C-alpha cells in the first residue's frame, strides 16, 4: 500500500486503515437546492431595485414642505434600499466566487500560501497584497471579485437619482382679500368724498374728489397701479358695478354750434385746423354731444350723441414680474344712469345702499363727462398756435399730437393733430375709470385668487437609478448562469468556504497527493483528517 512521503521524523505516518472508496470522498451528486440562496438573493435585489424606483416615483414632484414623509427620512429610505440592494447582490456574488474557487482548486495543485491567498482575495484591506498574487493562478476569481467590489457603486450612485428642484406653479388658487370697487359697500371710507352727503335730492354736481381723480386718470392716460391682493405674482378677478358711455354716431339733430365747422375768425391762411366741441343736451341731465374735425390731409371728422348707462364689469388684475396688466370686460348693460337730481326718481329719504351706488356713479360719470365738454381749436404752422382750448379733450389719448408742434415736412406741409377712433377712446375712458375704482377705499371682500409661486419639490431621474441598478443586475444574472454551468459540470453542490472541506474534496486518493507540497495529512477517525505544516 502506498503512503505519503515523510519529510520529517517528527511527523507521524498515516495509520493503516482500509482505504475508503473514491465514491465516499468525491463530491456528491449535483443538488440544485444550492441555487435557491443565490437566486433568492438575486430576486430580493431586483425587488429592492423596483421598490426603490416605486418609492422615488411616488415622491417625484411632491413639495418638500408638505409631503407626509420628512425630507431626512426620504433620504434615509433611499440609502437603505440601495444598501439592501448591494447586500443582496453581494450574497449572490459570494456563491459565484465559491464556484470559481472550485474550478481553480480542481484545475491545478495549490500550496498552502496559494490557498490562503484565495480565501483572502475578497478582503479589501489585503487586496493590494493578494490581487497581484491571485492574478498568476486564478484570473476568474479575480475578475468576479473585482465585479463584487464594484457593487457598492450602485449604493453610491442610485440615491442620487432623487434630488430637489424649484418648480414654478402657475394659476395656483387660494383665498385672498381684494378691494370691492363697489359704491354700495356699507360704511366705505371713501364713499363720503365721492357722493353728496345731503341726500339724493340735494345732488348738484361731482364732488371735488371725483373731479380730481377722473382728471388725473384721464390726463395720465393710464390706469394707476392697483392693489396686489396676493403677492407680487398674482391674478384676481372681480365684478364691479359702474357706468359706460354709449355713443350714437351722427344723430339726426345737433345743438347750435355743434356741426364741427370752425368759425370764420378761427380760419388761418395756412395749415390745417383741428377742432373739438362738446356740449350738454339741454333735454337730459346726462346726455351730451361731441363733434370733431381735422381738415388736414390725414384728418378725420364726426359727431355723436353720448350718455352714461349702468354696466357690470369683470375686472381682472394680473401682476407678474413687477408688471401689472388690467383687463376689463362689460358683461351686462342694465339701464340709464338714474337722474339723481330728480327727487321723484330718487327720494331723499331712500338713502340706502342702492342710492349710495347711484350717487357715487353719478359723481364719477358727471366728472368724467366734464372732461369731454368744451371747445378746442388747433392750427399748426410755422409757429405753433393754440387758438382756443377750454377742454381737457386736448389731452385725450385718441388725439395724435406731433412730436414737434408746428414741424414742417420736406414737401412744405406742416404736422397736424389727428383724431383717431374717438368713440372707442371714450368707451375706453369708461373702462379705465372703472378699473381705477379699485384704488379707492370702498371696502374689501374675500375671493379666490390665482398666483404664481416657486415650490421646492422632489425630482426623480429614473436613468440615474436604473443605470447602476441595471448594470449590477445584469452582471449578477450572468454570473449566476456562469456559476450554475460550473456546478452542473463539476458537481459542486456541497462546496463550502471551509478550508478542511476544500482539502478533502481536492485530495487525489489514488496518487496519495495532498493539496500542497508542504502539507502532511493523518487520518484520525472515519473521514476526519489532521494536518501539519512544515
């Protein structure tokens, strides 16, 4: 019977015993139960990856300040899922490394130092020592070890797929307090300065406050800045009762001097003449006539009869980026403005909210109408001449005034004043006065405002999560298939990381050669071995 060579007298020889058959020391039949653990951990890693994706997708777009889960816990959950993913695939790769180890120890005889190198190859603190040695005899293990060491990258990169960003929300609705612009609001602070206090029967004309305001709005030719009810980027809409001038062009009859023809003393030998004439209707408290004429090359002419009527406005005020825009739209025209100077129509004892509305609107419409009454005659020439102006209409937005008064063109003609769409300009004046009511203290009301705001929200980028997760899952899946092929070929169903089991399985019984040249074995009991190292 052959025995192991003895290199030292201090080492005992193997005790003679009945040689066990090769079938007892060979690896058992392939048991695919060994794949349950690596496949299970691979599935667990995939579930954690999809769970991480589902969690990030649920958080995506939600405001950081109002989400049910605090931001710090959102971060912790993401890191925990990525750490679990990395751990699960790490267990899968451990099985693969075990199969690579079996291939290595079966393919060549190894010394104890080489075996020791194999079991230390995954230690990160020893990697710089063991990797150069391992490359010389086990490139497969080195390759899969490197892949295993790269798995933590998924735990570093995947949590970065969920970040925060600012989102511009538009048309967000919410409650706000806005001005009413309504004269019928009880106890409004500015109501007394815009309507006569002595009752409807004592009404005679517009109050000084109404005259000042309408003149300012007309001459300025713009709506003053209105209140910002819900911040610098806000939009609100409300309905206001007000008035509008309705004009009928070319009425059948006009009062004296209303034909729009200049008087003889107003004629000049050179240059065009521009005229304006506004006169009250003696048969009505509110109606008035207007006529305009420009006899120059670009001049226009016309006449109309106008009167104020009650109207309901929708006013929308929007402020964005510090720029305010106002849109007014008449939704309903109801009836002519009541004759508040007639006690039979508006009894003095009926001073209630409705009368307050009529009185306030009467004061404003009367003051606005006064801006359009009077006459004006302009004759531009070599020297600018204002023949007669006793009306604010000379400052109307619908009168085009040359940049240089009396300027001469190349053909010898002079610049001229030109009336544009007069009737449209008068209607726009009513709209501007109505919108400007919001600057007055006529009470406030609760309403729904729409505003733009910047919100800090979570932002999820799926590619940044699935790039590391997908790469790791693909590597792990290919590795499992590779390990299963090794197991099927070499019957490694019970291979473990135990050093003694590896020695037993790699021992060649027929040649009585140990796993390494420096190893001596002694059979003690049954199939147990003792070894000494020289």
